[in-house]
């Protein structure tokens, strides 16, 4: 006989009670009226990391959003809820409703409450456009500034975001996945190998060419002091044009771009196929040849590296007469009357040799991994809005939170980058129970999964590092503490002494 589930809804005791039959026997289920819990058990450690570094406090305090009504939500509540929503992997504004009732998460982040998704959208629309751009750029700069004291590569790359509604700026442009579909184009600036976003701009879908990155690229470089400019600016075929190269040369910046195979380039390739040209090994099956050329529209000759690699030989099926029995398997005939090559033509103003240039450009492919993670595991594939300005703000906020999370994960795993697809299930699959006893607040966390104990040990390691940093170096400013965190997180790439604090607030200073 099936057991009946009874609910005690009396006015004297309105607790939820159930008597359930399970394979292990009868189980009584009641509502827990004890300590509140949170599904974001990682937050105590993440909140400490953001608080002690000053990243979250400066981000909230410098926000240009303000309200006059006493009934309006607090600015910190709007920004804190947005950050928590992005951390949780949400891709729609309405997903923030799943955070309602999590008073523990709100308290850990210093919020009054979790606000609705409508409050988030209205708050973003209320911000002044000029002030919001400056606020976001300052927030990014405070995050990545110390890393600019080390040699780094600035990667330029646009990506297409397909749209299905009626959004501002939705235009038909280059879209290899959904031809003819309207889209936005995200022009992005990365620190190569570190997988950190320096900035992002949202353009209409028909503005995919590299020239639409020029305005922000030049302002980004001009804002940097000379000792903080990139060792190399790297981009794909969209940036191999006179405007981009001339702008880099005027700023004495090194660059490496790919060229289109124009008519004059094809003539050069035909000439190089004749005997008498010495090709050198460029690694990974490629051969390289160095020369100089001046294309139409260029103001000067520039150094180019021609890379070639032989195609796999063509195969075609053997045609059998109709009166012959068809073979069980198709017979392949190799066509090798002439060698066939695939080419890459790189243009640069550096002195690197051919193997180094070829490897540097191959390393540029890591940008595609950045886009894959940001669009599929973070919010760049979502948070659609009718207003282009709100889309721009959310894209920038997602990139900033993405950076914070990557540095946090680097503290746990300094030797590798952990994508959200793996780091989120590991670090966020934690439940916390919040208790207050005698004025002492305590969060009991429980991790699940095969790596539960390892995850708790990593949290402990992060907390001990930040706590020791704060207790043994009380004289350090928040900027210097953040520098120490970056030194620990990216010690695989550079010696810690190479990463230095170079700013105080919004004013650039000399290296310490």
C-alpha cells in the first residue's frame, strides 16, 4: 500500500512535515528552521579575495550610478547581484531570480539584499554613458595594471554573437556559422597566454573589420606609460592593413599580422615556387621564406614571412565501367603531378627569425579558446537586450568578473588555466551553512564529488595565503596586496619580482 504524504497546515504549527517510504524504510521530512544555508559555499573565500585586494570595494564605490528615491535599491545591491549572477553562469537577466532568498550570499558580499533582474536592467540603463565607460575602464585597469610591467603580447580579435530578436545594432555581416543572420561583433583585447580580457567593445554585426578596433586600440595604447606597452601586438588577417600597421609604427609598437593573398601576393608566391629560393624550417611542418614587399596602398616596404606547408595529397575514386562489378571499397588514386601547398603570409616590424614568427602566430590560436569559454560558459552568448549600450555594459562586466574568477582559480592551480566548464563544478559545488554564536559568525561548508576533499584543501590554501598577506604586511596598500596576489597567481610565467605595482587609484606612477 502506498504511504500517504500528510502536511500539517494548522495555524499553531505551520511546519512542513512528510512521512515518506523509501527503499531504506520510512523517512520523516520536515522543514529546516535552523541556520540558513547558501548554495554558494565558495563565497566566503571568494569574498575575502575580492575584499582584501580592494577590487570589489573600488568597483562598487566608484560606480557612477545614483538614485534619489528612498525606495530605490542600493547601488551595491545592484552590482553585487549582477556579479553573483555572472559568477553563477547565468546568461539571461531573469536567471537572477534563482538567487532570491539567499541572504547568506548577500551578507557575505556586504549586500543588503538580492535585487530583482528588473532592478539590474533599470540600473544599467540609468547610468551615464560617458561616466560608465570611464568607470569600467578604470575597473579593468586596476585589475590588469601590475601585469603590464612584464613583457606581454596584446592579442586583437573580433568574434560574432548571433542574435534572434530585434536588438539595436543587429546587422547582417560576416557570420560563418549562421550566414544571413543578424549579429553583434565583439572587438576584444587579450593578454596573450594569460587569457585575461583588457577590454571589449560591442559593435553592430556589419563592423567586423579590424579598422573598427582602431579607436579603442590607440586610446588603450596611449593611456599606457611607455614601460607598460606590449612587447608585441598580434592579430589575424583583419588587422593586416595599412591603417593598423601605420598606427603601430607611429607608436613604435611591434606587431605581427597576417596578410590577405592579394594579386601581388599571389604573384610573389608563383615566383617563390621557381628554383633558386632557399626555404628554412619554420616548425610544425612549415617552411619559411623572408622578403620585403610594398603592396598597393602601403606607404613603405615591410618585412614579410611567407610560410608554406604541403597539403595532404588529393585522392579521387576510380571510375569503373558500368558492366564491371563495383568494388566493396572505393579505390583511391593519388594525384601528385605537382606539389600543392597552403600558405600563410605574415607581416611584422620585429627582428624575430622565421621559426619564432611562425610559432608566435600559431600561439595566437589560443584566442579562439578564450571566445569559446566566454561565449559558451560565461555571459557573452546571452544577456540580450534591445539597447546596444546595455549590451556593451554587460559584456564589459562579464569580462571583468571572468578576470577575477581566473585569478582566483590561478591561486588554487598556478600551473594551468581552469576553464569555467571545469572550475565552476569543482569550486562552486559547495553548500554553506551560516551560524551566529556569541557575536561570532561561522560558515560550515560541505563539498560534493570525488574531489571534495581536494577542493576544500585548495580553499584553505587560498585563504591562508591572503590571510598571511594581510597579517604580515599591514603597511601594504590594496593596490600592493593585489599585486602580491597576481605575483602568486602567475608565478609560472614570470618571477614574482617582475610584477610590480604601477598605480595608485587612477594616477599612473613609476615602477616601485
